[in-house]
C-alpha cells in the first residue's frame, strides 16, 4: 500500500512538474514571441493578388492580366453548402473554438498514430491555417507552430468568423493558376461558384488539402475519393441527408480544364487598355483587382474581326498561292511512325486568324488529302476547291492553272485551312496584307469595335490607331464640306479634265490623273464626289484656297500643321490612322458635331468602387447650351482633337461621396445643319450610285453613306461609311507600303470588311437618316449646267440647296447626258472602286 501511495504521489508530482514546466515554457515563448507578432488588423486591408479584368459593354470577358487567377468573394456571396463542406472536412468546430481546437488536435494525432488515415481533417483549425498562409512559412518547427497558435488566438479576438473564413477561401492555391474558390470554380467547371452542384462544391472543398494530389484533372481517382470523403463528413455532421449523400457520391466527376479564354476576341483593344492602366497605376494594375469596363460591343467586335479576316483572306486568294508554310519530316522506320511524328510536330504549330494548320498526307489529280490539327480523320480537298492556289509570281501575275494537287502541296507540307459557310474545309493561307477596322458611336465617340490587324498573336502592331497611312479619296468629303461653306452647291459645275502645272512645292511638273486616265469634262459637284473624280476635286480645292481649307479642316479634328500644304491635300496625301478618319466621318453621321473617341467607360477596384467614369461630350441637337462655332462667326478655326483617345486623368483614391454630379458635356457643333445635310446627301449617293454601290447591293438600306479611297499604285485601300447609329472606317494594305495590285481599289479591297461589319451592326434596326433642316430646299435643275430646269430639260433632277444658293436662272441647254451609260461607272475591273487613285508619280 505504501509503495502504491508513493508511486501515485510521484506520478502526480511528475505530472504537476510537467505541467508547470510546460506552462513555464509556454509563458517564456509567449513573452519572447508576442512582441514580434504581426498586427492582425492588417488582414482587414490585406490586398490579395487579383488580376486585372477587361470587360465589354455587354459584360463579356475581353482579357485578364496578372500572375494569379483570383476572384475574391465576400462571405455572404459564398454558397451555404460550400461553407458546410469546408467546415466539415477542415474544421467542424470552427464556429465554437477560439482559434485552437485542443480536442480535435488531440484526436487527429491519436487517429493518425492508430489508423494511419490521412484523409480526415487536419490538425490545424481554419484560423491557424489563415495565420500560416498570411504571416508564416510552411517550415515545420515547434517555434513556428507555437507562433501559429498565438496568432490564431489573436485573430479570433480581433476578427469575426466570416472575416476569417473569407481570408481562408480567397487565398488558397487550388491548381492551374487558380487562387481561391471562385477562380477554382471557373477553372474546373467554367461556372460561377453559386452555380455548382453539391458534388462539385465538395470537390473544390477537398482541393484545399491537396490541390495537386487530389486534382480532378491530373488525378481523377484520388480526387473522387477525396470528394466522397468530404461528402461523408458533411453527412456525419448533419449538413446533408443520407439521400443527398448517396446521390452525390453516385455522381461522376465532371471537372475539366477551362482555360483563361476570353468570351470575345479583342486583343488589340485589350492591349490599348493594358497600356493605359499601366500608365495610370503602374505595375499594381496587374494584381490589385481592377475591372475595366470598355465601350466595346461583343457582337460588333466579332463582326469586325470576321469582316477584316474574311476580306484579307479573299484578297490573298485573288493574288495566288504563296506556297506551303513549312515541310515536316517524320521520324521512324515505317510510314505509321513517321506520320505520328509529323502529327506531333503539327500540334506545336499555332492557329492564326481562325486558320488551323493541316498536314498534307496525299495528293493526286482529284485533290489533296490532309489531316487538320485537332481533327481525327483525314479529309479531302477536291481539286476545284484548290484551283485558286495558282503560284503567285508577282502581285498581279500568277502561275499556270491547277491540274494536279502536287502543284499546290506535297505530302509533309503544312497548309492552312478554313471552314466554309456550309461547314466544309477549304484551302487557305495566312495573308501578307493587313487590315484594320474601327467603329464609333457618332453620338459620343465610344469605340464599338476595333481590329488592328489580321491576328494580334501573329503581329501586335495596331493599325487602327498607330499606323500612318494616306487616306486617298476617302479624305475628299472634308474638302467638299469646306467648299459648301464657301458658296459651292451640290449642283456647282466643276471641270473633270487634265491638269498640267508647274508646282514649286513639288519641284516638278505636276500631272495628276483619274483612274483609268478617263475624264468627263464639266460635271456637278455631287457627281464629282460619288464618282471620285480627282481632277474635279483639285479644281475645287484650287478655287476655295489651301489656307482656308487647312483652317477649316481643324473642325474635323485634324492638326493644321500636319496637313499637306498643296493641292495633293484633296487627294489624301496626309498620313493618319483609321481612327482619325472615323472620327471625322462621325461628324457627317451625327449632323455636324465633334466627338472624341474613347474606349474605357469606367474602372472599378476590387471592391466594386468606381475609380473612373468616362464623361464624353454627347451630341444634343437643339439643346440650348451646346457649344458651337457659329456663336462666333469669325472663329472658324477650332482646336484639333488629340485622338490618342485617351488619357484617363484618373485621380488615385476613391470618391468620398461628397462630389456633386457634373452637368452633361455637349459635343461642339462644327458644321451647320445645312452643310451636314448636304454632305450626307452626297455621301449617300456614293453608296447608291457611285464607287461604294456594292454596299447598297449587299445591304438593302437607304440610310448608308460613305466614301471609298485608293492611294497611288493601290498602296492603301479604304472605305469609311455610316448611318445615324454607327460610323466605321476600314483600311487594307501592306505594312511595307507595297502595291495591293493594279485591279485593287477601295470598293474592292476594303469595302467588303465594312459590309460584313455593317450587316451585323444594323441588323433589325430601323433606317436612321438626317431630317431636312430649315434653310434647305429642293428644286428641279439641269444637271449639265446646275441651273434651274426648263420645261425642255429632259434629264432634269431634283437637287438640294441652301435657300440663299438656289439658282436664279433657267438653263437654256437642251442636250442631255446619259449618266446610266457613264463609262466611269462600268463594272470593268479597272473601274471597280471608281477614280480613287491619287497621283501618278507624286510618291
């Protein structure tokens, strides 16, 4: 008995001593470590690395920039079943403990020793894991563990449970660059977390312990086991019923990789936004969680991309085949091994512009047999489908007609293909020519669509805003506007005849020509524009004067000092990018108001606070406070617009809520309603009966207006046009300034992209034309003289005039001109696109 009593006393004293020692050690560690503990309050303002997202006006993802995919959620945004799943598998007493769960920690240690089961909950609480993830390393030492416990206790005293839970679920790496549960939902299921099913939520909850080992893509068997473990714990804790549990574990894994693919392709615009954000916010733009909402419409952007690519591909095919892209040599001792080797190499070749690569495996007189990247079975391209692929010798000279497939490609060659409208594969090639399209809202200048080239991945140069190209005859309407304000009318007769002039500015004898070297003699100003007669335009500019015209053109946003100071101005010799042409045409489209292009609508921080909101000047016809040139008749010159669209002028820091809404900004009126109406009328004739008539044939509307443009030697091809809802400019050319070919004009090379775009942009919309303003009248005239028509004038037409410019005399002419038989309007290849060519030998 005495021995037993002594033993008990010894054990008790030993236990007491151990406890005292433990307390002493703990107290010592606390006194040593507590002064160095980080401030838990910093977690309330902790900035998670969240990528910048660029969004379209209709909420489609354009691009995402940043190292980590993350979309932080607030506690109230998290589905209840996910909270239950994570608590069940990671920390079932989360709501009750104060940062450390001694019971659970002890039980886990015993269970692990006895059973070896590592699939159950871990030893650390959620709070401890937050402490480790945000403040500590993953190093397994006693000091680090004790610091983790102290931090957890401190966090529980200063943060709420929902705050701790938010910190946990938004920080964890969950595989495939996803950080946090919302990013994981997008990566593995392509959906929002709140749209996931119970088994899917359980799978994401299970990833926290082993994002690589229990990954449903790389290790589906272990992921299934882990998911079912989560579901078992949910049932064990009463979060789901047995029926729900049985149904959930019977559900197969549905996870698959959903890459960071944008909803729409707008890479050129995305790069413009990225550059602006870096300029404004520095490198923090990538990781501080900004969301940039643009003015881009996803449907219009898709139509613009489709239009530019289709136009360039068709142009490329008109000028022959450039040859196979490369030749692949297979490795191996038998044909099958060699083919497999070639297909592996094919998979490494990227797709550009919607044109996937394909491997040629056979050819004969019937066609080519190819295997398209990503497709299983070989397909045959019939000989008639590759007949266009005659060898390109020069831009205008092609090799012999195709009679055998081996004239085009041989086995081992890599070619490009595309799907036709009937979903059949066709031979294609990546075009060397480039193109651009930019569309604006004429009401406020918002960019609706922007394409800067065939494919951003292939070539990042943004021709829509960065290029300097001659606009050719697409520039003539700006000159004609100046003429209308100088006393000209659409019926004014101008001579379309050759000019030979010694020009000191050009240091040579100047002999400008029309396309095809054909001349019509005296014609109305309206006809001179819709047939794009160069010599008539030169005489118009000569009449109104170069200095007056350069001053006047500032109304359209052009810088006076950059405009040509000679007669070549009317022929479009001043270089500029497509967005500047579109900006000018927006004034015709909106009835005479100057708008500035912009593409960022607003910027929000990670919490949804608005940091910047665009305040564009909007067109407001009839509003009393609209600024106007006509308030001061002597001030015809106006400040040129800086079309670098787009300094944001964002003040760092949030609006404190005390600022008052600013008054609306109105666009300045720079053309009188009468001049704007007359120009619109003439530009609609370009589409209805002139060089742009292909648009009228393709889009059956009466509200389309625009102008073609082709520069010397067909180096640049243009079409700029509009209706009252939208304005768009398209350009096609080579970056090297090579000729597009002798038979290429604006109406043939560039207009098709505009047509493809406008079909979508105007689908289902009513016609939108300008109403006839006060001060404009319509009278019957003789188009040959521009005077009032007499009863004997058989070819009389109605024409619009300002009231003060109506002719006062009647025509005595009785001869007529048959405009329908005008040779310049014939459909020969030489005249497709009209007379847009500028100078024969100026450049």
